[in-house]
């Protein structure tokens, strides 16, 4: 991970995988001086990123829930889809995250709200950053967990004037029967020639929330709220980079089980057919016609799964993602997002969540 010495919103950050990419980055870097160096960190591969919002009065700290990012580490937290409370993080690691958050908040003498960012690689929890301030996720945590975080934080901050006691000691851990999914809203529909790949730089301009008794439907609702409804049938186009080939069979099988027809680019189609999953080969733009661009333009594709191959691949296949945006086709650029999409399709096709529930009903089921 290479980045300027000080950034906001991940500006200027990039993940590089080989020396050539690092050379390109360094040549493009602006304003690098001995006082403003480029920082290089080891990137955590296949790490689950998560975060925790906390309320602290300087002595007592409460963490309502741990929020698990759907995309792996390397995507800016503001751009990641997130599950709240966490779905796949072990109880042991949830306890570690809450413990670290409480210790850091007390050491920093935080009074009010705080946001912590973590990553889990090979069952080890890493602290990425500590932000002693309110986070954009506070309203989401408040709504899903039925906790008035801003009110409590305000009581703490103004306690010297109001003499109100700290509410933190009275707060207790809860058990939830529902899940909330936060999804980022992007401006790509307004800028159709911008490649919509996700990375360390934040690109979202808003966010939405879906709530349901099960994760799949909550994810589906969140996508629907961003005005990019997931297709429940039709054809899925799959084209992934070499690093994601070990997961593509599982993803393709998921779509096939949901009744989708699969078309894929050369290497991906060959791999799927060798593993017993029927996939029709389709040419890339440079290989002749009809090709991927024709299929998307002619409304023959309902979902696009395309993972770019770093900067080199981003230049080669960005037309796939741009075409999906132009034609309003649901697209995914990460394997984690593809798996979550399958869960959403399964949940809706199975009829889960047909009963409409109010937010108050979800809150009444919290133990």
C-alpha cells in the first residue's frame, strides 16, 4: 500500500503488486519532498475489514456492535458494503475488537463518539486507525441497534454544564435477530466515462441501509435503495482476473443454481466448463464481433461480474464496467460482492422477508 504521508478520504492511495506498478505510481506522485514522503505499508491480502463505533465518557466505553465490511481490505471504508452486526467474524475476534476499542478510547481520554477501523488476516486482528470523532456510520449503527448514540454523546460532552450523569455505565450488550446492510451510493451514472472500480480512494457520495431478518434480503434491499436493482433471472457475464480464478467456480455455480445463463470470457469460460458449469464463451472488445460490448448494449446481459487486474487490467477492460453503467446493468467488481449478490437473489427467490416489518418491530425483537 503506497500513499502520501497525510491524506483524507484515501486520496492518492494505491495497492501495487509488482515493481512496474510502483514505478508508475512514483512517477505520477506530486509534491514529494523529504518533508512530505511517500509511505509504504505491507498490504493485508484477503483480510476482512471491519469497524466499531463507540461511546466513551473517558472512563467507561460502550461498543453497540461490530460492522463487517463485505469487500475485503483495500476498498475505502466509505465505499464498502457493510453488515451490522457482523455475520462472519468469530465471537473471539468480536471480543478482541471491542476490548481494543475500549482500551484505546480510555487511553486517548475520548469523551463522546469514536470510530475504529480494523482488519483481520489469518485470525489476527490489526488496528488500522483510531478516529476520535463521529463517523458517517453512527446513524446506521443507531438505527440498526436501536441506540441514541448522538444524544448520549451530547450528554457526555455537555455534562459540565448540564450536570447530567454519564449514560455509558447503564448501556448493555444486545442480541439481534436482524441484520442491516449499508451500501454506498456512487455518482458514476453522472460520469459515465469514469471507470467505476473501487480502491483505497473514496468515491461514494452517500449511503443507504437495508434491514431484514436475513442478510441476503437486507443486501438486496440496500442495492434496490441505490437505484441498482439486482436482476433475479437472465444472463450473467463473468470476467475475472487471475487472482480471483480460485473463487470464480463457486460464484458461477451460485448463479447457475439460481437459474442464470452464464457467458464468460476465454480463460474464465474454459475454467468453468472444465468444472462442470456450462458457460458460453464471449469475445472481448479486441477479439472480434459480436463481443462483450455488443451483448451489454443489446440488453443481452442482466448482471456483470468483472474484477479488474490492477492498473494494467483496468485500462484493458474498463469498457465493460462503463458499458454496464451506461445501460443500467447491475455490475459487481469484487468477488465478495458477487457472493453477496447471490445471497440476495436466493433470499428473494425463496420468498424470505415477504412480511413487511416496521423499524419498531425489528427493535422490539432485540434482546
